[in-house]
C-alpha cells in the first residue's frame, strides 16, 4: 500500500516541481523554501525508481520533456499561425513563444536528472541510452541541479542590479551634460554685449545685461567659477618674469611637459627645437634648426652604436670610431669601410651629424680606400666649411678637436665650383656622393633614392639650400624666397603625412628609422611631428595654432612656448620672415599671419580659469595688452560688479582695495593706483557703451569719473523698463534699482567732495525723485507720493521757479533752464499720477475742498503755460475735468 501511494504521488510530485519552477521564473515565491520542497519531491521520485524492476525503468528526463511540451502549448496563444508550427520537442520555433514560454524552456532544459524511474503509461523511451550507473548517482544529480538553480538565481539578481546601475549612470550622465551645457551657455550669453538702437532696444539691453550680471553674491560665485589652473603655471609665470637664459628655457620646458603628461615625450622634443630657435634674426633661427637636426642625428647615431653587440669602441670613442661602428651595423660587415661606397657613406653620416672636423680628417682616416675617391678631399672640405658657416660652435656635438676660426677655413682648403663640377662628373659617383654634391651645388635632390631617407634628412638638406642660395645673408631677397618655398612645400602635405606609417618608414625619423614622435604616450592618436616641421621651418605661428587645434590639452604648452619665444625676441624675428608667406591646407592663413599674437593666446588660455588665477597670467603682458585684458575681464560674466575683485565701496563712497588692485600693487613697478584708476575709467566707459549699467556705475566711480556716474544714473532712471510692471519687477531690474539708489545716496552726501556740476546733479535728483514718486503711486501709497511731489517740487506749479530764475545771472539761469528742459519729458507722466492722487483725495475726502480746488487751479495754470510741450492722455484729461467740476 505504501508503494502504491508513492506511485500515485509521482505525477503530482513532478507537476508540483514544474509549478514550483514556473513560480520561480515568475519571481513570486520564496526560493529556499521552494527549493527544499522540490528536493523532497525529487527524493521520493528516486525512491520509486530504486524499488521498481530494472526492466521497467524509464528516464525521468523524457517525462519532463512531455510535460514541458504540454505546458508550452497551453501557455502559447492559439491561432492558425501557432497551430501550423509544432510546439513540442526540440524543433519548436522560438519566434512563436511568449516570454514565459521561453523562460520555461530554458529552466526545463537545465533540469536533466540522470537517474531512471519506473515505467508507466505516459513514460517515453530511453533518452540517449542512459546507463545504470547514472541511476546510482541520482541524488548527487539532484543536488547539483539545485546548486545550479541557486547560482542562476543569484546571477539573475546580479545582472538586474547591473542593469539598474547602468540606467542610473546613463541618467546621471545626461543630467550632468545638460547642466554643463547650461553653465557654458550662460557664460557665452553673459559675454555678449547687447546693442542699443532705440529706447525699446535700450530697455531690452539693460534687462539682458543686468540678467547677465548677477548680484554681488552671485558675482562672487561667478568669480569662483572656472577650472583650476595647472600648478605648474604659477611657477612658469614666476620664471618668465626673470631675465631670459638657456637654463630658464629648459626649466620652463620641463614644467610645461609636466602639465601635459599625455604628450610629455614629444613636448620635450618640441622644447628642444624651441631652445635652438631663440635667436634675434631669421638666419640665426634657421642655423639653430640645423644645429638641432645635426645634434639629434648624432644622438641617434650613438644610440644605434651603443646598442650594437659588436661595436668594439673601447674607451671614449671619437667621431670616426662612432661613424665606423655605425657603418658596420648598417652594412652588416666586420670591415668598414671596405669599398669606395662605404667611404662616401661615412662622409654623408659625418656631414649629417655635423662632424665638421671629421670631414677634414676623413681622407686620411679612410685611406687607402679614399685614394679611389679622387674628389673626396675637395667635397669633404667644402661640406665642412658649410657646416662651420651655419654653426655657432666648431664641431657640433662636442666631438672632434681641431682648429677653429681662420685655421678651420685654411684646413678646409680652397675648393671651388669647378671642383664640384668635376666631382659631379666623376666615375665613382654613388647615392651618397650625389647628395653631398647636390647640396653644395644648390641643386634639388630626390630623397626617395636615399636609403632610409627621412623628412629630417630632407629638412636638413633644404635648410642648407636656403643658406647657400642667399649667400648666408638674410637681408637679400633670395633668402625670403627660398624660405617661403620651403614653408609652402612643408604645408602642402597634410599633418598625417609626417606621422610614421605602420609597417613602413617613419615620416620624420632618425638614422635608425624611428620617428620624431617616439616619445608620445600610448593614448595619443596623432603625433606632434607636423608641429616640429613647422617649428624647424620658422613657422612659429602655425606651429602654435596647430598645437592648440590638435588637442585641448596642448593649449597650455602652446602658450608657454609663445611666451618664451616672445621673451627671447624670436617670435618677432620669424614673424617678419613669414609675414608675406601664404599657406595651404588646414593651416591656410595661419602660418603666414605674421608675428605671434601672444597677448591674444594668453588671454584666451587664461579665460578658462578662475578670475583670481587669470590675474597672474596678465602679469606677463605689456602695459597696453594688460589693460585691455583686464578691461575685458571686468566686462565678462558679471565680474564688474564683484566686490572681491574690485573691492568694497562703503556708504560714503570710500573704497577698500580688492584682488585686482592688490595684484597691480604686487608688481611693485610704481604707479599702481593711477593704473587701477585709468583701467576702471576705460572699462566703465566700455560698459556704458555696451549697456552694462551696473558695471558702469561701479567702474566709473572707481575711475573717479563722478560726473559721468551722474550721466549713467540719469540714463538708468529714464529707461522704459520702469513703466512696464512685469519688467520692473524682474530680478535684474530690482538689482539695477538698488544700485541706482545706493549711488544716488553716496553722491548726495558728497556733492562738494566730488565737485559735481549743479546742472547734472539737478537733473539726476529730479529724475530720481520722479522715479520715487511713480513707484509710490504704483504701490498704492498716495500720501507718501504727494509728500515727495511737494517736497521735491516735481512740477513748478506756484511759479517760484520762474521768479528765482529771473533773479539769477546768466550761467545760473542757463543751468536752471537746462534742468527744466531735461525734466520736461517726465512731466506728462507726473501730471497723470498727480491727477490720480487728487482724484483719490477728492473721493476719500482726505483734503479740504478749498485746498483741492487750489491745487487744481495751479495745475491748470501750469498746463496752460506748457500746453505747447505737454500732451496728456484721454484718461488724465477726463479726470482733470471731473476735478474741475467738484
């Protein structure tokens, strides 16, 4: 009976397990509890199969496949298309399954119990011929199955957490990008100066400018906005304020390279070129480029020789030992030189490395093979003289001793053009013989014929050709023409041409075949080889612009190089040469744009940093450039209203110095106070022209232009925004109104101290009183408005003004007439509000009838006298008529 009970429970147990798995897939049950329940049911299945006869045992796996097919057929939607595809077995189409069916298929596919069970009516055939040994390990297979199930559940949880994290990261990235864009857009809009073409446009300009210029607290935040300057820049600025020297250039170059780690190696090479270009004349700069190319070739030559295993140098090698060892490495021979071609190759290597003394000694060093090269002595002597003409010191690279000056010229011999022509026609000519003869004759040479020829070799050849064609004189026209042709040829190719190509020779390389940009980091996709070519061809402006456009990280080093070149006087010298040169490709108009605009580069670079950091960069500018840079800084992004930068102005108009004035005083050159005052005056006038009235008030006050401050106050008080309630209630208008009231109070207390013109002050006071009168009327305070009207005499109703003016002399009467004429434009609005106040008083009975009628008669008299210049609106006219009838 117990056996029959277990047999009857088998389908229910398997079905329960199946339902449990479906519930697990739906994620609605407790995993550990359901796992224990399924393990108990699976154990009962194993007990059943262990007690059944071996001949009737059938695999549980087949029964589960049948149950899976039935469950999938029930879960799938019924229809003609679904009925056309079989839903059971391994051939069922996954395209016709819904999400639950696909998940169920994966779960059942993993449920492979190797043990066999007793056969029954619904049991299938043996699946895959499972052996009897698998049945003995049934319990172990069940434990493994549920272990996999647990791992799968944990994996699903981890994957879901990963997806949630990625969605959160993406959402955060979008919000960050949007916030950065809003900040950048606000800065761009704040830097634009609005234009004024009419009163309405002026009102819009004030609102926009005031909106771009936040309150003092917000301006303080703008002052702190921006990136932190690299720590190396402070040391560079301090170093560049010292006298220029070679050690100083190397120090600045090292700091500049540290500020850009991604290009550190290549920047070191660029700074090496720059250190050779610090000459005051164009010819000196080209000679420095030649010295760099020759010294670089010599260093690469030593590197190749020292890496060789059989160099056989011994002791301290001289120039000939290095050249001979280099030849053995290149020709892979133990004896060098062993042929006339080897001798000419040694002569080319010595010339290319700048070993002038070795060229003089080469015919003796290479004997007896040199006897087979009859023109060797003449050619070597002429090349040595050419090297000496373009070298600041004898024996570039410090190798080889010998005579100098006149003794060197005597040792070089008296070879002339006839000897060169005979050498050109000699029978022992080879490729290295030909390149040396072409160099001396000033003829072009196809460097594609030269083995392992590089762009550096071509530049070395062409730079010597420029000197030869001009007779080593940069004042003749041929010098500029030859240099211009070289620059045009360098610009004719794209920058990628100078980068090493994979599997091919380097575009700009060394005798070992390496490229100039070998020091670049792994993250750099484009080298600085094109920048090096531009520097070597005296296209300093183009080189700096190429660095700035290639990568944003190179903007700092580009500015550092420009500052060093300007301090050494090289920027102006090379700019004079390339001033008339054109350009091609992407660099059109840049390389030939003349001398470097160092001030523009510095201001553009400093603008990305905080205002406090920008001041340290401006110390490197000349007085005129510094004034313009500081003026632009004061008008950019609301900085002109910041008290931390400009200093605090108290209620009596006294000023406490801020960062700007302290920075000027730190220079210690004297006259800092006058420079600060002049700067504020210039910036204040520029702000007034641009409609930045809040900045103009502060800057003109600090610039001691007090009468101009009154003009700004009058302009602000006449703005149409005060007549529009929506515009007047805006934050920008409120801030402007607060500033107007603040400076009016200051100037009212200091009339004599500031020596204000009486007419200008009278106009400003009248406009300010009218503004207060209108504001009180708009706020529904007629009593206070009437008090201001009577106290300030906004309308000359009693005729006292005319009587006083008749008793005054000519200048005083003219000033009073000027004040009245300036205020006449405010009369219509003042009359309208005054009539409304009288009407309100009449309706409330707040004023005696006799007093009210007196005011009305005075107003009518005033209007009759000024009828030719006043036009009242219809509502005011009707209200005045009703008051007359009261």
